[in-house]
């Protein structure tokens, strides 16, 4: 590792380095020309990235990092346990013996704000040695002692043992042991309220609020002493990306990413986790195995793996799935990085010209095509129990997506859930358009200009015949596609289908599928094409379904005409956004009054409640407000009797 840096915009940051070397500083020139590759890790916030950057620069000492090497450093929160009356302070620089440190943090002012909040709950000493001795001599506490943010050990208001207990509670709270103390305060508050000591209960309540405000934690920093490996996976039918973060002493000390082929397409996530644990820790020393391993899914042989790891480590090892808290948040961060690793791998694989050529040649050979299919078109159908049936067409040219030529279709001539008939309709419409555009070409057009529309000057995009048509499905879908194209006289265009279950490629009139190698670049290209068509179809279907839901709900609003329905659809776009709107926001739209806005909001909320609970909501007849069945009814609401079957 030669350099560690952070950026909100990775593209802009790398562009500042990878440019004409003449424009770069000599040191940056040396760094760019020395580097072999760039890797990145994704975190949630700038504070987390700063923490991780600081930790890794200290861990790896990269040669091109200038930051943090001079006398300036990021601040620590320190407790001087080696003094008679320990104090809390903000410090920088080298650590000293007998002082407990927390951090580092990004800003000194942020630490001081946190300490100021915590001192009202843990009133320990925070003054310097000179101030402490002066007030000890005069026998009066400082301002912090008067306002309750210091127990004033300088004047003997607490003993040394009592002050040490406050310090221990403060340190335990900062190290992550927060739940016990918070629960204790909650019990004290409830007891004070029960004894009618309301002022004391109010003070404890304010203390709890201060603790909650100070409990903003960093997802890349766990409690002191935490030793764990966090494993996350991101997978597709052919490959799996595994990301592992190594946490030692509560800090991320390193991370690694792996890509593997899924030779066994039936392996579950738990099986993949089990195999990864076996391969990762086999042959490792006892020191390399952590006390805890966090995984996304518990493997079936977790008990056997635990016994094996404990025998190797000579101590207890836990394998578990995090459910909540900081470890769950860290697992989500690792999962995002696993997805990034898989995406980056796919991008590299797809952008390599040699790999793309190899993929097209493999498809040509496997499907016995006369030439490599430079233009691939894939079709997929999406519906919800036969409603809102739509289809998609995506285009890959030379192995890369051609998004300007993607098309969406609304299926009109098919009743119910019939993917075979839907595929036939889509291909008939698409290739009939191809024949129509070819028919408009004049005989005197030269070959190069035949695909240009003389009226618009743009390419006749539907005039390009594909080298291969791919449909999402098996033999029935392939047969329907072949029949539709034969009826149009386009039997020379090859057709195949890709079935999801075993990634089999089906050809028309063939009893057995074409089986590609699991590591085949041709299969990988067909899979990417099919997945892109599926994504495009699903997106179109969801948009139409959302719009139709809004229309069906608005149809039930009395007095709402076509013009005002279109106004609502244009402004909000979806049922989710309309449900979040207030009455005032709807009333501000042109043509809407207060009463109409109330009717719209009531109808939308009632429909959403019925969709979630399966029954119509209760309504306060006096106000029109939707009632929670578990909440007490407002005064004046008639009681509902028992429902009869």
C-alpha cells in the first residue's frame, strides 16, 4: 500500500491524479507511475472515512502520504488515570503511559461538545493541574462545580474513592458499555417519579437526553477490545464476491475482497459461508483466528466449524449473525463493499475488448451461427398475476449495452398471465416495425444511407436486424419467438432462450439445451443481457403499477375530475409520495380547495391502510381522521359493536 486517501466523489478524485503527467507535482507523478492498481472501500459518512483513513495510515505507513506525519495530528479524548484525581481532557500527539485514550476524532470541538454533555451525568474533574491546586488552596470550587458539571474534589465535596468511581463510569460509558448505565438511570427516574420527587426525576430525564445526544457512534469503530472478522457476500448465478473486514481492538485494521466462480449452481449462501471459513482459517495460527466471526447467514455446520476453530485457537470462538446495533451497521457496510467488488469485477470483465470478442466467438461456435452476433437483442416479460403486463427489449452491440435503443412495450392483445403469447406479440410488433421501415427505403438510396431517416436525419434504429434474438425462458418461449418471426418471413435471424434455473441455452426444435461451461465468457455475456432485460422490464412494470394504483384510488374521490387527477399524477407521480403529502400541499395545487384536498388525503391513506392490514380502516365520523384500532377512540366517537360473520 503506497497511498491512502478519501473522497466523496471517487471519479473526481482519481481524475485529479490520472491526467497529463506534465500538470502533476513531481511527488504525485512518482506516485501515479509507481502504482499498480487502485482499490476502494465504501463507508456511510465522511466521519467514518476519516477514521478509517487515519487508522490505515498509522497501520501501513504509506510512503506517499504526507498527512499526519508532522507535529499535527487528530485529537484524542484522554483520561489521566495516573493522577490522584483523574481528569478528562482533549490531547494530541504521542500517547503517555498511565493515560487512557479514546478516538482519534475528526474535530476537537466535537469532542469538547461531547464531554460537555457527559459532564452533567459524570461530573469528573476536567480542569488543569494549576486551576485544581488554586481552588484547593482557596477552598472554593470553580464555575463547573457550582453548575453541577464537576463533583469538586478540590474542595473535598467527594472523596477520592467516590471521584474514582465517577471516572470509571465515564470510561466505561465511552468504551461502549452504555446500555447498563442507561437502564440504571431509567429505573432511578421511574423510582423518583413514583416517590413524587419530580425535580430529581426531571434532572435524570435531562441526563438521559444528554447521553442519547452523546451516543452518536461511528460504524467503523466498535467498543474497545472487540476482535472480530466481518464476512459478507454478494452473489449472482455464476459468481460470488466475498468481502472480509478485520476488526482488532475495536478498529478496522484491514479488509480483503475475493471473487470465486460458483461451480455448483445449487450452493446456498450458508454453504458458501462455510466453504469460505474453511479455506480462510485452514492452516492459520491461533493468533489469526478472532474471538468472533460475523456472517450474513448461519451455515448448517456452524457447530462443527466452531468446534474446529476453538480447537485451533485454544479459546472460545463465536460464529453468529448480527441482528442490531453497531455490528449490524458494520455488516451492512461490508455488504456494500462486497457488492462494489462484484460490480467492479463485472465492469472489468465487460469492458475488456479481448474478453468481449472471446464471448461473441464462443456464442457463435456453441449456437452454430454463420457469424459472430455483433448485435444482440433480448426480450423479457413482467406482470403481476396477469395484470399490467409489460415487456422490455434491450440491445447489446459488440458486447456492450446500447441504452439509447432500449424499448418498452405494453402488452395489449393477451389476456391473463401468458408469457408465451406475450413474447409472440412483442416480437411481432418489433419486427413488423423493422419490415415497415425497410419498406420506406427508396431504391436509389445508397447502402450507407439506407438506415438514415431522410425526414429527421437520424438513424432508423428499428431497421437494424440483430445477429441473435434472446428471450428469457425455455422451450415454450423460444418456440413462440421462432414462430412469430417465421410468420413475418424473418427465419434467417437466429433465436435462442436462456432459462434461469440452470442457465441453459435453448434453441428452436431442439430436445436438449446447449450447455456452456460455468466459466464461459459467452454464457456470462448472455447472462448480463438477460439480467439487464429483466431489470428494465421490472422497472417499467413497477412504474405502471404505481401509476395505476394512484388512478384507482383517485377514481373513488367524489368530485375529482380528469383534469385534477392528471394534476395530482404530474405533481406527485406515485402513491407513496401522495400518501406522504399533507392537506396543505394538496390544497396549494391549482384547482384544489381545502375540502377536496382533505378528501384526496383521506382516500389515499384509507387505501394504503387497507392494503397493509387487509381491512378497511376505522374513521372518526366527526373529523374524517383515520383511527388506529389499538388506540383509544376520541371523545364523541360512537363505540363499535362486535362484528358478525
